[in-house]
C-alpha cells in the first residue's frame, strides 16, 4: 500500500436547505486531505459530507498535490492546514449552480 500524501480534488455535492429539506441543491468545492489513492480520497469525502447530511455526486481531478503547484491564497491556506493534521479533510468555498 502506498504512503498517504496530501491530495487535492474538486467534488460535486448535493445538499439541502433547512427550509426546503426535500429540494436537493447541487454545488461543488475543492477538498484537501491525506490519502494513499483516489479511492481513499473519495471515501474520506463521503464520510465528511455524510456528517453534514450531504451527498457526494462526483469527484473530479483528484490527485496528489504537485510539489511545484501554484495555488490561490484560499487553497494555500487549506493545504497548510491539511499538512499540519493527518486527519484533516478541509473543504473550500461552495459554489452552486442552477438546475436546468
């Protein structure tokens, strides 16, 4: 088994508002966490989302963080927090979009 390393990926989720619990809203965000492979990254995302009552719809572009990657200030903060905590599952800003 591979050694865990910090991974980054974009996930699509489905969540609900308190006032409309039967209406699911799609959204996406970036997640950073320690993982040994793509399956472990996905499983950690599922666990984190289920703790909020949200559902994972998909994972995009999940991979180990490149050594020479340049990231936004928000992502650099997320990566720093993840590197300092092997149990971390950090998510960024949620972006929603209308359902057609």
